[in-house]
């Protein structure tokens, strides 16, 4: 394989043999608690018996083509019972970026306008149509970008881009969005796209009211609000949808990752009215070769059935709270922990060289930390100063706390090795 694989796999250098629930087993027989879940993909854990059985059954019946199938109909019926009110139409794809691009095409078709605004720190995939909406240095040297894409500061209160403090700031970053529209755009905004919790930026949780303010600004400009729920959807944040935490129902949602429980399945969810707009709704106009194929539908149905039957949304909320309390205790203990945050099982830790300056901790430290975690039996995205913790939603509290105990020990060992205490 070419270099450029996801960092957690590349840095680990491990060959995995199998997985069960929240545990991975490598080819040498070592066990690891999985705090990554394929970066939020493995909602129902590894090889859940119901998921395995459903895919086996489907692979023996029909595997490709976009004809209606009973499995797909059952999947869509269940999905439609879980989406926010009014958002009852889906078009399916296989990757996240592909779904986000389709959402942008839908917004353009529905509004007749062309411009889109995203946020600093945002991530919506790596394809040409969304790279301009990526709010990090990742996009450096990959330009030029699609015209008509703009960015505004996100409500990252730990590292406030406007150097203010919540709540005294009055969510000034939302006000800044008005200025971006006023001074930078042609005033023809089709959509504002936002992650309810920014995943790639480090599971950054905006304060109450931020999403509502963004929605209000979208409305002022007759623009659509696209919530990119790729990571935050299907219960990960302790609510079915990340937007629920701020009482917002977007016009369009982009979904994926946890929806397929590991199978490449993504989608654009919106209203009857918007999805009927042309050219988006013309035959073949919003389709793809694999979108919602019989295997994907079987995976989606099985994953959602497990999420509902095992009440994984409530589990994410409950276990997430216990984990956050554990992380708070780690903050008291390790001075390199600058902040802990999160909702449900979408948790983040900021490692800093100095709590006052908030300078991110050195990369050498996080590389050591990653290895110290692996050595003790934990795979977690600890190779960056903005650690993201997103285990499968089926994780039990004792496993979650056992994983945190490993992280605690690994932090201790790494701090000692790097002369931090
Ligand atoms: C919020 C969000 N949107 C879109 C994507 C892109 O998904 P994919 O990697 O499947 O293209 C990601 C991937 O991490 C994501 O986190």
C-alpha cells in the first residue's frame, strides 16, 4: 500500500487478526480495547452477531444493483422513524465526502444559488468539491479550491479564534459569520455547512446557542443549513443527532460512518420538498453505483436495529458521562492535560506544553504516548495533541474505564520519559 494510510494504522504498524465487540486482536495474539472504532465508523462494535448474520444472509441473496429490495425498504422505514421531523428522504452513497458533495449539489439545485460557507476547523472529506470547506492546514498545497466556498470561525471556546471568553463573548463568532457573508461573498449563499461537534478538530463541542445562531443566519440569507452528522449522528453524542443538543433541525443532514456499522454507507437526508428539486431529482442525477446497494442496506438495517434494540443512544450518554468524569480526574492529575470535553462517546483531550499559553504538546510526546497505549492494550487517537476518543457505542462502562486507566498510566509513563513531572 502507498503511504498515506490513516495515521492510527500507519503509526501502529500492527496487523489485526480479528475483532469482537470493543476488542481488537492482533496477529500475535495481543488484545486492545478499541477507542477509535475506525474513527467513529464501528457504531455496533466488531463482528456483532446480528450484524454478521444479516450480512451473511444478504450476500447469499443479492449483492448489487439499485432495484428496490425488501431489505432496503425495511432499512429505510427504520431510518425514517429515527430522523428529525420532516427529514424523510435519503439518497445513499458509499463515502462521506461523496455525500457532502451531493448535499452541496442539492443545496444549489434547491436555492438556485452557488456559494457555501463552512467553518475553521471543519472537515468534510478530501475530494475536490469539499476541500475548500476544510478549515485546517491539511488543504495547504492542494489548491486552488472550488470557487464560492468561504470559511468562518467555529465556536472552539478553548482556543477561541477571536480571543474572547464564553459567555461574555455573546457567541461573537456567530456574529463574525454575518460579516463573512457581508464582506467576502457575492451574497448568494446556497448553504452553510456545520459539524454539530467538530470531529477532526478534536471533538470540539460548541457552546449552547451556537448552532441556533448559525441556523438563524442561514435563514436571514435564505440559505439552507447542512448539518454534517457523519460522526455525530446515530447516537454517538448521547442523542440520536448532534443537532438535537441545540434544538436545531437542519434542512439537510449528511450521514455515514456509524450508519453502516463498518460497511461503506453514507447519505444525504432532507425533506420531500428539497429533494424533489431539479436537476437533483432527475433520473440518475443524484445516484451512484453503490449507493444503498443490497449489502449496504443490510448492513444499515442491522446496525440501526442494534442501535435501537440495545438502546445504544442511552448507553453512549451514560458511559460517555462516566468517561468524561474519568477524564476530568486525569486533568487534575496530569498538568499536560489542558482541557477535556465531549458529549456522549465523542470525547476530546487537549494536551498542552503549558496550561497558560495552551501551546500544543510536542509531536514527539504524542508519538510516545501512542506507543505506550498500544503496549498496554489500548488503541486510541493519542498521536495528536488533540486526542479524540470515540469507542464503539456498545462499549460497557467497565471496559471504557479500563481503557481510561491504560491512558492514565500511559500518560504517566510518557510524562516521565519526556521529563514533564
Ligand atoms: C464530519 C465529516 N464529514 C465528512 C467526512 C468524510 O468522510 P469520508 O472519509 O468517508 O469521505 C468525515 C470523515 O472523517 C467527517 O468526519
